[in-house]
């Protein structure tokens, strides 16, 4: 049985991310991680689109998008 995903998810542009880790700290599902110390990335299978990361991002680069 396939797990139903939330209708939206977080998107973090790697070229703008400075890997501060704020999004990692505020994600209640542990869906965000820092990739090789360079930028944050979202595990789309875990992200529920709560928006915590987007609200708390000091650079305001994280956005929520509808899943395709």
C-alpha cells in the first residue's frame, strides 16, 4: 500500500542556501538535512509541508510548493 503524501512540500534552492541549519532544527519530522556541509535538502517522502522551515529561514529562501 502506498503512503499518501501531503499536498505541498518545502523547496530549498541549493545555490542560495548557506547551510545555517535553522530549518533542520525546526523541522518536526526530521525531513531536512544539511548535504555535505553545503546546503539544506528536503526528503520529500517525509516532508508534510508544515512550513516551519520557511517561516524560520533567516534568509527567507525556503518556499512551499504543491507536489506535482
